[in-house]
């Protein structure tokens, strides 16, 4: 009788299927417990207590102890005295905590501090460092692009990141580019005008009062 005869096939069972899947998954560590994964070298366990990390903030290494659950935003504000980014919605929807991480605009409340190790973190404090003022800062003042101020640091950093990638934008491009930030006071027109003015200054045009093009 041929080995391909259906009568020689073992009946399919859910138990057999799960055993096969479990064996295969265990081989690659998919279903391994945290302890097993650590022993296999597939993951580095940290916590639950605070652990020491080094964060590179505005070009400077900063050592701090953080719990694995702490966000980058809370660490910067509560432990590293970088309070420019604001904690508003704390769920990645308003943009008040916007910062630039590895040249990418991101919300600080959505990144764990331990995951930010080895990455370049840029906050709004960097825009007025060493006596140099980025053109976007005075442009916001000149165009009344802020009211209550909670959203302002996030908008400034979002604008900075946007201009880094698009130095000569149109009004509509600015509107779309800053779509991830909310202003409850409704100063959107002033913000967009400020970004256009800063873009002109960065290209060598008229510089907003108080800005430097260094």
C-alpha cells in the first residue's frame, strides 16, 4: 500500500497542532518566558526597579536612574530639568511634548526613557543654547503664534523638524506638516506665518528680531 494512502495519515487534532506550533515557537524563543529569553540572550531584562541609563540630550550625555515604565518626557521634565516639552494629553495626540529624536519629530510621551539610550535627543532648550537663537523662536513672538503657551514648545520643535526637511515650504505645506500638533487657543494662522518667516530667515532673508543665523 502506498505511503500516500489517506488511510495511513494520522488524524488531525488540535492538541497535535498546538504541540507542533509550541515546539517550533520555542525553538526561536517566541513563546519563551522573560527568564528563558534572558538566559538565551534574546532579550536584556531591565527593572522593575530603577536602572541607570545615559541619555544624550542636546549633545550632552546625562546619567539618570529610571524605571522601565517611565517615558522620556517624564524623565526629562522630572529628573533632568528639561521642562520645555509639556505634559498635556500624555497619550500621543496633542503634540505638546514634541521633540526631535534621531532627526525625527516624535512625541516624548510615547517613548520609554530606556529605549532612548544611544539616540540623539533634541529639546526646545537647544534652540537658545550658547547664545544662539534659532530663527523659529523670535518668529513665533513676532507673529503672535502663542497664547496660553502649553502647545508652543511642541509647535516650535515640530516646526524646526519640518524646516530641517523642507527649508522652502508653501503655506499649505506648513499647514499639513504641522498637522500632528493641536492648539486649543486656535493660533494656527500665527504659527504658520511664523514658520514661513523662519524659513525665509534660514534661507538668508530677513531675520526675525533677536534671531541669529549661525
